[in-house]
C-alpha cells in the first residue's frame, strides 16, 4: 500500500492522524510522519494505538 492508503488505514483502525510521506515529494513515498506537531507522550500513545491496530 502507498503512504496515502496507510494514512487512511491508521485513521480508520487506530484513530491516528499522520502525514503521508508522498506529501514530501517522490522520495517520501513509503514513509509517514507522526510527530511533526506533537509531544513525546502523545506520540507514545499513538504508537500503542498503531501497534494494536496492526
């Protein structure tokens, strides 16, 4: 799946919003960013939700 499909899956199954790597250009595809505007504690919570969803 591409980074936009992964974004949709995380939002739907984990309730986590991330930034698809494709938004950073061709070389960003295959990656996501979850910590652009957040603190460490919220990133930890997001990672737990992602782990549960996957």
